[in-house]
């Protein structure tokens, strides 16, 4: 009788967890992004090839990922952009609420990098007939940068402030009737793009002047854009652009990835990190250690079968030295010894195509599309 009662209780609890009101407990999770994001695909591939018990959680973006890592039991990893660190430095130093300052301090002391992943391209998309040509032309324009808490929102504000010393004119996220997508973030972007090139609207009637999109190349959404759009180029010789290179780098949107481009376009890039925290409880630390060991052993599966961005990692078992980090980030003392002592018998002629490319083509030549 007692056994039957326990079974009934267990079934009842499971029904509650699966209902709309109560979520099932989270264990051994990574928080990534919306289902259309490169982050989410990377999370799925880490689950498939590295850690089958890993739960891949959708999120609204980088800031939400950090919050989940610090406040949600069972979340052991997150993927974030490197520039989110400065957000919490600002909170620590300037927020009027002492509790927020204290939380930011504790968070900064706890956050740790497992490994740099890849650089994400930052795309500033405008209408093809727009007089804007370069990133510096966006001053005073209406920007669609996604919801608060997203990495795109944070990065766009940071770049704009560094360029012009003020906040941008932001278009509040909206969803146009009939626009579809797997989640709200996707529908926001598609709605803004639709309005940007609305066939029945003139320049003054459009809601948006610039749509900012961030993601690992090739990005499916941009691959489908037609002739009504163009990208703004980043002028690498501009003094203002040089000031951005402390937090960002210069890359290229490849014409073969995006048919709407007339040529290869120089664009800003932001580094993405796989991060964890300084967990105190042994089971969490053991799981993080187990994950790093498996990443070492199974990296070649990610390289062969995963997203193209796995081929762009600076770290690999063939080159296990972890590079310097940006903006105050520190490596995990649990994972760093494992990854830096990782070895593989697999030999590749080119383990990092981007590095080889940089040796054979100058930045100035690439900026005008002479080579890649």
C-alpha cells in the first residue's frame, strides 16, 4: 500500500512539473539562446557529442544567461559574449542599489571561462537605398536591437556609446501581424527587417533605419535576405573604430554565405565564451570537471560533424594552450588544467583557417574585398 501511494505521489509530482505552472527541476544544464541562434545549436552539439546528460535551455540572451548561471540551481554552463563582463563591472561600480552592487561583485568573483568559442559577426543591416554606407553613419538613426537582456541589445548600445558618447535611438521590439518564427526574438528581428524594406513605405514611414543582428557566420536568417538589403561596412582606418578594438575585432561577412552582398564586407566581431562559475558544492564541480574531460576527448566529433564555427576555435587538442582573455575574465581552475593538457593523435594541415588567412592577406586588402 505504501509503495502504491509513493508511486501515485511521484506521478502527481511529475504531472505538476510538466504543467504550465511548474517547471521540472533543472540539473546539469547549459543556457544558450533562442532556438534560431548559433548559441543554441552549439549547446545541442555539446549535448550530442560531449555530455548527453546536459540540458540545453533556451534564453532571451547573454544577460539572462549570466543571471541563470548565478541564480538558477542546476545551471552549470552558459554561452555569453565577452563584452557582457563590462555590464556587471558597471553595476558593481555605479548601481544605486547596494544589493545589486553586492550581487554584481559576487558574480564577477565567481564567473570563470571554460574556453573561448568563436567570434560572432555584428551585422548592421539597412535598406539598399539608404545613404548610409559605414558603421559611423548610424548616428541619430532608429536602431532595432532586440529586447533588454539580449547580447545584441547590450553590444549595440556599447558600440554606439563608444562611437558617439551617447545612447542610441532604440526602436522598441515589436511583432508584425503574420510574421512567424520559433520564438519572440526571431519574430522581433524578422518584423524589423520586414519594416526596413516594406514595399509600400517610404524612408520616412518605416519604423526602423538599422537592424542589428549578431551571430556566427553563416547565419540562416541573413542567408535568406534578398536584394532590398545591404550591410554597413566597418571602416578599419577610422579613429573611432580603433577605440572599439579593445573589446571587439574586425572580420568579414563572406559573399558566398550571403547572396545579397555585392562583395565581402568588413564587419565588427565579438568573442563568445563558454563560461561556468566557481561552484562550492562537490557534485557541480565534479560535473564541470567531467564535462571538460569529455570535451577534450570528443572535440574531433564537434570539428567533423558540428557547426562550422567549431573549426574557428583558437583552442583545440592539437593546440591546447588557452589564449589570453578580454576585459577581466579569468579561466576556471577546474577546467583549465584539463584543457591545457589535452592531446589528440589527429593531425590537420589547417587547424584554424582564420589564422592562416591572416598570414596571406593583409587587413587593408581584405577590407576592400581583394582577398579573404
